[in-house]
C-alpha cells in the first residue's frame, strides 16, 4: 500500500532551494547550448528527485505511524 505524504512536516525551504537550483541551472544550460537541453535537464532532475524521494520517506511521513 502506498503511504500518503504528510504535507504538514514537508520541508518547504528545501523544496524552494532545490527548485531554484533546477530553474537556474536549466536556464543557464538552455542559454549556452540549446533550449531543448535545458528542458531535458529540468525534467531529468525532477524525475530523479521523484524517484529518490524514498531516501526522505522518514522526513515526509508521519513519525507517529
């Protein structure tokens, strides 16, 4: 069974910082090389963070369960 994410304890500051890093880096890559590479970089990072979210499961889940 899939556990739902507890948004009350979600580290918003970490999400904002990682989102800014992804946005800035994808903009730099898009300006230097190709816009398609920038979009690919951004989606690749988002997918990687999504798949590796199991590392932070203890942080996101309710510790009282």
